[in-house]
């Protein structure tokens, strides 16, 4: 074996040779690579500036609605239940 060759245990798993296909979460390298590849391809194939402008709120009421929804989502993410209207 050459000095720069890696043994099978040292290789980072790729989509063709997963060590443990059931691994999920932060250790899921396959999904991370797939996401990175797909996100890069999307950004290259689409006008993301135009898509961002199209997704922007059309008026102040819609902007307030989006801000409230974001606050509720962040509150849930921190383990708090959102306040009832």
C-alpha cells in the first residue's frame, strides 16, 4: 500500500459506499453532501435574486404577518409555546 492511500476504515463514506446507511443527524455525511450538491446546482441554474424579490412581502400587512409567524416559530424552537391570540 502506498503512503498516501487510505485503508477502507479511513475513507469518508460516499453515496456508493455508506458505512452505516442508518446513521442520521450530524453524522449523516451522505445527506450533507447531497444537500450541498443540490443547493449549489439550484443557485447556478436559477436567478436567486429574482426569486427573492418575488418572495418578498407585497405590502405592510403581509410583512407584519410574516414577522409574527417568524416570532411564533422561533418561540417554539426555544421550547416555549407560542402565545395564543
